[in-house]
């Protein structure tokens, strides 16, 4: 034993002293709350694989957004489910589309709430891929980028504060930046899903967003689950292209990546997406009584922040806000 004897336990002896030396503090301001708006429904529809999450008609979306804001949550990210899908995902960038209406309705009702518009096509295309595909089913980069420009413009015009391209299309950030600046939307920020993995944790989201690919998978555009150096490259490129916020997604199975990105790029805000599968597992095990759901939720969210995320996108936002 060394002298003086090392006693780490001194700083653990009471709740107060533990709080004093706590290194990571979760705060409701860390959260972004994802919401799903669906065209053509009149009542909220439960998403079976995501207890507590619903597809919402426009008026309930606005209600949820107000609730989030009054709980102290600073931002929502919106996903739209159109009643009509086609090859080109036209409803994603139609000025009258459900998502454009939703952005406008939320901004009108709660102007202070930060509205992030997810910019992708998988919820809007009949094939369920994140852009334009050719006859062989390959996702085409350049045509998709062109559509992304339109989409970003329509969302900015509807009032979005932040555009969040999630398709892992090469050059998506610079294309969107160019489109926004060209239309006078220099103030609209870009949060890029920079390191988005081809993860199996997205299953429940695809139920909620009705966005499962009808053939194949997303492995030709989303990242291989085994790579972390490649994440550094993706983030670096997005920063060069003008991203204001970068993201790692999912969060828990990729805490090492969050850590690495946050230490290599400390000057740019880093978001982590605590995705649907991570949420569903906790809800399911909680329901079965296998775990203490609230405690596990707080531990998970704290771990994401401890790893280096500045922003946590999470379906737990309202639940966690209640406990903070
Ligand atoms: C794709 C997109 C996905 C999620 C958000 N946007 C994933 C996908 O289907 O590939 C997943 C979010 C989650 O699982 O919570 N546009």
C-alpha cells in the first residue's frame, strides 16, 4: 500500500460529494427529439416496435412539438411519411408535401423550437432506397445529389433551421450548401449524418417511417460496421464541404467512434443518434422487468455524452427530460 494511502472512495461517500466530482452532466438541452408525421391519418398510430413512439397527423405533431419545447428540449428532427410514394421520391421535395407542411406548421406554432429537417428519400421512394436508383437497383450519386438540392431548398423555404442529409451520398453537404446559399438561405445550417453505419439497429425506425428497402440493403452507401478510420475520413470531408454539425450513428455500438471523432475534431459540434433499435431494446427489456428502464436509459444517455457527443438525438428525450 502506498503512503498516503490512495482512497478513491472518499469522493463517493455521499450523493452530494459524488455530484460535486461528477464529470459528465446530462442536460435536457443536449437532446433532439425525433418525430414522425404521416399524411392521411387522423389519429396517432402506435409504432409497435417502438413503444411510446407514434406516427402523427399534422395537428398532433404540432402538439408533440409544443410539449417537447415546454419540457425544455431545444430541437426536434422531423421525418415525413407520404401517402404516395414513387420512384423519384417526389413527395420529399414537393412544396405541398407532408414534410414541407409539417416544418411550416411546427415553425408557425413554436417559432423558438429548432426544427431540423431530415433530408433523405427512403420514406418517399417506392423502392425504399435513399435516392435515385438505376435499373440494376444501384443508388446513383449525382442524380440523388441534384434532388437533395431541391429538397434542401424546399425545407429551408418551409422554415427549417437545420437540414440534415442522412443518405450518405458523396458530396451531399457541398451540394446542399450551394443550393441553400444560392437561394439566400446562408443562415440555414447543415447537420450531416457523416458516419452513418449500415446498422441492423434501424429496424424499428423503418417500421415507423415505412422506409424499408424493397430489395437489397444499404451497404453500398452506408458505412461498414467494422470501420472506424473511415469515419474520420467521412467527417473530415463533411467539414471541408461546409457541415456545421457532424454526426455518428448509431450511438451505443459506436461509442469508440464518437470518442475518436470528438477528440480529433473538437472544434465542430458532434451529434450522436441514439437510434430506434437501441431504444426498442431498452423498452422491451424494461417491459419484461429484466432491467430498470429509467436507470438504463440515463446510463446509456450519459455514456453517449461521456464519449464526446454534444448533441444526442433520442426517442428518450421526453422520458429523460422528466427525470432531469
Ligand atoms: C435514413 C434514416 C435512417 C434512420 C434515420 N434516417 C436509417 C435507415 O433506414 O437506413 C434511422 C434512425 C433510427 O433507427 O432511429 N434516411
